[in-house]
């Protein structure tokens, strides 16, 4: 069993539905299932775990043991759900389609703590700068472009530090249109270093021209980010095409002298529809001077319609689902007096049509309808069908990969 990584919009669970054999020869089919829960990479004890039948009805309430494990005789094709609370947020993860012998994992992030506040010292001030944007992993801050002294005290949280107790810093000078005009990178700075001196500004960029053919009515958003191998910082650029005005090309500008791959994201969306259908393609590949995209082959068609009905256990109905997706992802978010509940579910593609969220004890989900919902079908080049995602029996690619998806946000 491999650990499953994060897959777009924060989903990190193992799910699936497949055929099974009856364990007892009659009645509800059951099988031996284990779930390991980790928080911040550490096994988490006394975490609430709920078993649900295939129709979502609640069957049992359990808890992980001292090793973060729960073992259960679970309904085949049923669901298992676990929750984690952190800093005003409740995260809920549901695993559907349970099979006899499943050994599953759910990994939650731990609360972040400030582990250092180094002073970042940049080079000389540049002309035409609106902001100096400082990034160290997911930690960041900025200085106004007219700041005479380019120094900044940056709070580093544990989530922003490399495994070797070092951090990487990217400083980007952007103009009034937030286009990068210069950048500087400093890698593998020891966490104990109190002052980090950035190297001289670099102004060498590579350009990538992107065109879209056979696009539908709507808008095309081309975006890209350059990432280091470890993913410790990113530099973004993006541009828009109004598809209604001739499918003109756009150009992204990226640093060219690091040999990094390009993390690209291309969106096609219809902002005239009430449920905001969108199709996108993202992945990682070597930088090319030009990319020609065709909506009919490189993207999924738009979902025709989707609705979310009801509170606490919303029912999702979708029309126009693609037939060859690897998995389905659903997200619903609630807010209750400043506290937030984020419920993520991954499902096999044949679950399309109508689906109701599983039953949980009263109080786990706030009353009322969610304020945000998202439903999407995903096809990943590194997956050979849905079962690989459910079991974690795949290797996330170190080199090029691509994912295409079609989503709605009713």
C-alpha cells in the first residue's frame, strides 16, 4: 500500500467501488477493512470513525486506537468517514466502495507553528515595481514597490520547511499588472540562519505561446507556474483569451535558467451559465515555446447540468458526465458562527447521476445548506482506472503528467 498524495483542490482520501464476494453467504455483505489515520504524519489516536452502508445510512461509530488504526467488519461497497478539527476548521473525509481486505489511509495536516522568522534581504530597488512578493513554500509576504529598504521579516511555519530543516526563498518583483519583471532565488537556507541575503536580480525569462482551437463560447484562462523539483516555491504567470473574439493566443513568461518543469493549468469556462461549468487541464511538462490546445481532444466537454439539494446530507445530481473518467470528486463547505466544515468525497466514475452524502451523527455537520459546492470528473495520466486510486497502488510521476477534468459549482 502506498500513501496517496493530494490530488487537486485538497482531496486526499482513498475511495472506490468494485465487485465483491459475499463473506457470509447471505444478508448484507461485509469484509475486513482497516483505516489508519495520521495527523501531521503521526498516527492519531481517538479519532472518530463512522461506518456507513452503501446507501449512506450510518452503521457504527468507532475510534482509532493508540496506533491510529481502526479495524472493522464493514459493509462491502459501503463507506467509511473520519473527521479532524484544527484551528476553527473541521475536515471530513469519506471513503466509499469498501472492499474485503482494504487497508486504507487518511492523512490530515497538523496545526502549523512558527519555527523561525528570518530577515530576507533583497537586492537594490528596481524601477517600475508595484510589489516585491516573497515566497518560501506556502509562507509568504510582500513589500510595496516604493519601499526604500528591501528587507522583510518572514514568519516561517513548519509546513514551509524542507525535510532537511532548510527553506527556499523566491522573491518576485511584479509591475502594476502583476507581471514578473525580475526574480531572485535562494535555496536550502538553514533554518537556523537569521538573515538570508538574496542574490542579484535575474531578468531572463522564457516565453510560451498558447493557442486554443475549437473552443466553445466562453473564456479561456491559460496559467502556469514554474516549480522546483521539491515543489518548495512557485512563480506564476497567467493570461486570458476571450473565446468569443477569435481564439487569440496568449503568452506566459517564466524564468528560464533553472531547468525547472512547468506546472501548467489551462481553463475553459462558460461564465454565462448559472452553475459555472468549466473544463481544465493541468500537469507538469518541460517548457516549450508554443503549445497548441484543441478543446475537443485535450479537454473534457462541459457537464450539462448539476444540482445540490438539501442540507447536512446534500443530494448531488449530474447530467452529461464523461464516460472515461478515473474518479469523481465532490466538495461541500459549511460555515457556522465563524467555524468551517469542509467535507470531501472521492467516488468511482460510475457513481455519476444522483448521489447523497452519507449519514453522520447529529452535530458533526452544521445545520443548513453548504455555502459552496463543487463536483468534478477527473482523468489522470498516471492512473489506470479508479481502483488504483482507491488502494493507493500507483506511483505519482516524478516527470511529466497531465490531468483533465470537467467541473461545476452550482
